[in-house]
């Protein structure tokens, strides 16, 4: 074979080898997405056992040449997701959905001034995810906490649009100072209305409950801390999301009042009681006790439902549009939102526009800067309007309209009963509170050396409001009170800022010793001022409250200024050994401008320890125990609890005569006390965190005990001093309780039926330990040593006096049909000494439950909440139960000679209210509520792709569809949920809502 032949043969061999290699090598491409169809950027795609690999691009796409593709296996790995292996099997296109590694995601929790791995947390911290927040239609973030975590009691104050609930973490501590928790948004302390923050912008909420967790906030954390983290960008291509909903709002029910015939009978009985009704001549007697309009209504069978005339179907609509994404260097998120809640009373509504922007930017490899801006504008209408209170007094035998369809000003010819529909005349009653807020969080962070970081947080906060109220002369309130049209206007501005310098250091030595340190120096300052003006005699009512200077009389002018500052130093040391033994030491010093010199500084230490028992050898290889941690903490936290300048006393202007002329002078209004200092709460907590069966069942159990001393409260003085009280540090209270939270995955079938459940239980007992001057009771304020911080102290109704009851020996002569109250001291008379503690609004226990069931593309969630035990006081049974005959009355079973009941007393026209009528208003406060039922459906993946979308879901939900309560079912009330007293106000509601969620 010559040389040319050999070269040709070699070339042929090389060509054959190349063709063989080409036959074995193949280009493989595809997409990698998360479960919600979001593209994952930066996923590592590698050939198992080989050296070739790549990463997904901004669209989640990858391309890779693979040798021996018939037998090769691709390995997909990404932080926070479960590692996935996929055989190629000769395919050229492979698309993968990575599952989130829930265990890894849940390891990180937000704590004060940073984050920690969950296994390293030594304090009592509960988390509420964005999914849980979105499961219930809410106006603000506080409502989303109800029933979601133990030890957090969220009670609605009313059903008025824009009203905020009351939040208590592990009970109440202070008798006179504040009991609200501290809210921290993106690291910056937040004060004021949480209505300014749209719930859709919230990514998660952490609740800090024990002293170890809250002491890092010192005087601000005495009542617990709620950390709110807003939505931030992530590494991905731009993702556009939209969610919208519309719901029809209806009242849950109406107050059960007497109808026309029942009211007429009640008034007849009220006059029969005093001997002024002759049953032998009913027509003549009726004409004597009913005015002509009323008598005519009875003859015509008039039965007007005044509540129904005022109530209508409301609605709630919510829309949000967001864009987020980014790279490893730059992450961003932008959101727009609109929310409106139109109440079932036409004059009440709440409307909000909000925008949120966040940006995180890496500069080089060690410097990071970022900003968050939350801006909102809202308008609340009718916040003081109480149409229901006006309607339930109206007589059902009267008509609101004359024969021509015009409103009758006084349907009963009674100056105390004007027509409540007059308020609905356009322009008659106008009330608006317009509010703007800009809350920002700016930060810069530099990693000085490995493990050592410095961070600067700056948080400017600006809010402004304008409030106006106009009432024409023909509105309900002015027709009752008499007078010309009135108007008032108030405006105010609050400017606050927070500057924090934070140094953190984290280092692991010899693989077993982990040390973390956090140091803080911060300043927080707030300045607020307001002005107000009230006038009477607005001659041109169309001007409403916009031209106060044209009114006939100025009835009030005022202004105010309040400024306070807190200067703080804090240090926290974390030490962990071998992931088994953990210790946290914290010390914070706060200086408050609210106190006088010499008493400005408070010092708040805490210590916590934890034992990761599951990392011990005797549990490490357990098949059933996934993790188990025992922890305990002890510490002190404080409460400023007083308004600025309270230590300086106050003067009040007073007119007096001097030289025969009227002049103005000043007199002391409040005694000064420069010795005031902090309220202090000492807290102990012991808890167990656990997980069983590969974390199919997880939970926590906590026991806590707290003692609050140096209560900031008024010390009563003899009136001969010229003052009845002075603010002092006196008294002590305690709180103790249990908390249990469980989460379980009952059925887990990725391709079929799934069922999970969260339940929680808590029991808290508050108690007053000491009062001022060694007293055991303060009856005027309802405080008693050994009793809860809030009790009902009144006469105890034990029945109704009957005709055959024995009254011998009594120093008073009750009449049959009057309320019988308990003679507690047995002295045969009823006086103030016979009052007793009837109960407390503090429940025996509270519990919450969330059920989630899914099947293929359907998902159902049910959220429920219960309060068991405790007592409520109902204004309906006190103020709408006069049995006098002038106003309409609750439809009750009252006493008559032919109906000798023990339920309610006999009507009496000589009594504006029954004797001891307050005793009628106390009820069992237990209830069980289903807060929300929601059903959603996600369109199939293939359908969504054809629409060039990533996800499209439709949902329908029912808010508050069921309430089981003695007050509702047995006593015909509407809703037993309220802070202490069931007020006569906007009725509780339920809502049927439809929504859509889309992702592009």
C-alpha cells in the first residue's frame, strides 16, 4: 500500500470514528421551572459522572452536548430545591419541574436585626406565610393573624370598613399603658395604622413572643413584636402577576326587634303596669297612649323594618399587579394595588391605593445596597356614623314616607325620633378621612472581612391626614340635639425616622463552635402635630366643611404637638456547640425622652438556651423523630406607656372674673411627677419544638409566665388636694399560659389527593398582683387583686320577682315583674355592696384550625377559629331594652301577670329603664367561627402554555359563613366577637367572593 493509499485509509478511519462519535453525542436542551411555573435561573445542569455541565439562563433554558446520550443521566441542582436526576434516554428536549426543599426553606426565619437558621433559634417565634395571609380576604395584616398561631389574640372592634382589630400577644400586662405589640416592617419599627400596608405586599410575618426574642427591641417589645417582611425580587426573568377579586357583602343578620304588633302590645303593658290602660275600652286607651300617627299605623297594620331600610348589599374589590425578577447582582419588585370595601351601610366605606417598590443591588462582591418604598393613599367614609343605633330606636308602627313619597322628618311626632333616612339624603351628612403615607426602608451593607458585616438602616416615615365632618341641620343627630348645620375639620402630619447601625459577626471554629454577635446603635424620633376647628351655623350647606370661615359661630379651635425620641444600644451573643447546645445572651439599653432626667434609661437583659436533642447519638438515628429541640428563656422588657410630656404636668385655661371683667387664667390640670420610670415585664418561657415521621407531623409546645411591675397608672388622691389622681409607678400584674401548635401532612400524593392540617391552642391567665397604696380593689376602674386585668363587676341577676315570692324581712319592697338581683352579703337590702365579679372577657382557651385539601388542579381550604369561656357584655341588651314604650325594643320574653317568666322584667312607662337594667347584658362569650372557605382551580399546564402564560387560577370563597355561639343562637344576637363590649354599631357581615390569579 503506497503512501497515498495509507493516508486515504487513515482519513476513512477518522471519518468513521467521527461519525460513530456523532452517533453517540447529542445536544440536549430544555427548561427548568418551579412548581408555580416560574423559570429558575442559574440551575446547575450536569452529566452524572462526567465533567460537562451548564446553567439555565434568564428564561430557565439550557443547552448541553452529551456524549453517549442513550445511557447518560442529567443532574439538576439549585439552592432551596430538591436535587433531581433525569435519564436522557435518547431524548433531545427535556423539561423539568424542581420541587422546593421545604426542609431547607423552613430552616431560615426572620429574627430581630437579622435571620437565623430555625434549628439555631432559642426563643419563641411563630411564622405566618404569605399563603396563609392570602387564604382569608382581609383589609389589613392584623386580621390575617387571627387563629393562625397560638398566643396571638385578634379581636374585631367592629364591622365598619377601615376599622382595625385589637391584637394581644400573650394577654394584657398593663392596666393604663399600651398593650399593643410593636410592628417592624423590613427592619424599621412602624407605628400607626396597618391599613396603610396592603396585605398583598407581605411575604411573611414572624411573631416574637418571649423575652429572648423581644428583648432585642427593649422598651418597644414589652407586648410582643410582629416582624413583617414585604415582597422582594428574586433571580429570574421578569415575572408579571395579577390577582383580582370581587365580593358581595351582606349583613349576617339583624337585631331581633319587636314588630308592629309586638311593640304595640309592649307599650300597652307599660301603661297597664302604672294603671293607665283600660282593657275594657282598648280603642279609647290606644288613642290615649299612641299619638295620631302611631294610632293610624296600628290601624293600617304598619310594620316598618327600619334596619332593612338602611342596610343594603355592599361589596369588596381587591386588585394587585406586580412585576419582579432580577439577576444575582440586581433584584427588583414593583407592585400596584387597589382595594375598596363598601359597607352594608351606604355612608360607610374604605378605599385604598398603594404602591410598593423594592430594589437590592450588589456592588462588587462585598457591598450590597437596597431600598423599599411603601406608599398608600386612602379615604375612609363614615367612621363615626352609627345608623344602626338610630334605626333600632324607631317605631315599627310608623312610616318613613308620606303619601307623596317624601321623607317624614318626625314619623312619630317625637323630637327624639327623627327619620334616620334623612342622613342618606345626598350631601346631608359627609364624613371623610383622607390619608397619605410614605414608609421607606433604605440599607447599605458591607462585608468587611469574612463573617464580619456592617449595615446601616435608615427609615424615613411620613404620614398626613385630613378629616372633615359635615352634618346638615336636617340630619338625625342635629334634629335630636337641635341647632344649625355643623362642620369640623382636622388635619395632621407625622414625620418619623429611624437610623440603625448594626454590626454582625458569625464564625465557625473547629467545625463545632459557632459564634454570632450582633451590635446595635439606633435613634428613633417622631414628631406629630395637628390642628382642628369646629363651627356651627353653616349657612350654605353645599360648602360642607370646606369654608369654615363663613359659619356663624366658631365652637372650638385647637392644635397639638407631640415629639419623642428613643436612643438605644444593644448587644446579642449567640453561641452554638456541635449543633446541639445553643445559648443566646442579649442586653439592650433604651433612653426615652418621655421620662424626666435621671429616669430616662432602662436596661433589658435576657438569656436563652436550647438543646437540639435530635442531634444526640441516642436520637440521631431515630426513624420516627425528625427533630426535637428543648428551649428556655428568661429576661426583662420595658414599656414607656405614657404620652410625651406626661412627667411635666399640664395647665388648663380657665375664665374668671377680675376687676369686674372676664379674663382668662391658667390652673394646674395634671400634677407633675418627675420620678416616673419604666414599666418592666419579667418573662420566663420553656418550649419544645418537634417533628415526627420525616416531619409529617411538626409542632411546638410552650409554657410561659410573666410579671409586670412598676405599672404606669393613676394613683388616687383625696379631692381635698385639688386633684383626684397623679400618674405613678404602682402595682403589678402577671400572665401565665400554655400554647400548642401542630402541623400535619395527613395524605401526601403528588399526583392525586393531598390533605394537610394546622391546629393551634392557647390558654392565658392574667392576674392583678398589686394595686396602689396596698389596696386590694379599685372598684371605680374595675381592678381587683387576684382577678384578671379586666372583669365585669355588677349586680347578679338571679331572676324576676314573682307574685308569690316572699318579701318578708326585706328592707326594700320589690314589685312583681322587677329584676331580682342577688343579695350577696345577706343584709336583706340591695345596695352597691351587693355587686360582685360576674366574669371576665378573658376566654378559658382559644384555638384555630386550617384545613387544606387538594386533588389534581383543585384546592380547598377551610380556616376556623374558636374562643371558649369568658363573658361578653352587650349594649343591645342594655341600651335597647328599655321596656319604657317610647322606643322600639329587643324582641324579648318579658314578664306579665299572665306570663310569669324569669327572663326579662315587666314594661313600665314610669321607668326610663328597668331597675338594675345593666344586669341584663352579660352573656357567655363562647363562639366557633368558620372564618373562610375557599375553593380554587388551576387551569391545566397545556392550556396555560397555549395562552402564553405560566399559571391561571380561579377561586371562589365565602367569608364568615358560620358562627356557632350561645349569644347568636340562644339570645338572638348577631356576632359575639368584640373586645369587651358588643357595641351598637355596623352589623357583622359575610361575603361571597370570586377571584382570579394569573402569572405571565
